């Protein structure tokens, strides 16, 4: 991958974080392909995660952009009591590693620490997660085709949703 391609991938990851922090849901959704697989596996034990989202429990498993759109709809509609007052988030993306890449696709890993402030409860917490993303180039831009988020501190005092990861 050329230097410019690396910069585009890094920009995509930072753009996704910014869109989540600013609750720019349509811009965030546009970063994903229609056939995206968004997966947050659960932990089986201290060091083993679930391996198959179709047969084992997951914290989140969405197998299309339409499913992501449903999550956003629940926030916008006000019909989800858990999301009536959204927390404020600040995502920090680091340790970006492009594991493999061609002109049309890339496999990327990174670390994401999300600082979260819940104004309803006046409390702060954070999620720490490793992410593995499968990217594809559509025209001139990169899009996310798969995203696996391994939450390292999964014993949170609150709900867990996509905007916290």
C-alpha cells in the first residue's frame, strides 16, 4: 500500500471516531458497506472469546448496514429508554496497523479507548477495545466491510452500544 493509501486508512478510522463523538449518524453509516458484519464477541473465559456469532453469544452482532441503521433509528425515535439521554463520548484511536493491503482491500487493527460521560448519572467510565477491520475501496474512498471489536473491560457499569466502541 502506498503512503497515500495508508493515510487514507488512518483518516477513515479517525473520521469514524469523530462521527460517533459528534453523533453524526448518517455520516457514520455512510462509512459502511451494505453487507457489513459488525461483531462484538463475548468472553467465554478470562482469555477466550466466542468464535462464531451465529452459534455463540455476542455482545453485539449485526450482519448488514440495515441492522446498523435500525440501531440508529432506535436512538432517533426516542423509543429506546436506554438511549433517551445519550452519553458524551471521546474516541481515541491508536496503534493502527495495516496487516495486509491491496489497491482494493485492507485488513487493519487498532486500539480504541472511548471516554464516556453520562450526563444523566453524572458519571464517567471508559471502554478499551481492540478492533479488527476489513476495508474495501469503493470508487475513490475506503469503506468498512467488517468490524470486530474485542472489548477488554467488558464488565461495565452500564449498557454497551455501538457509539461507545
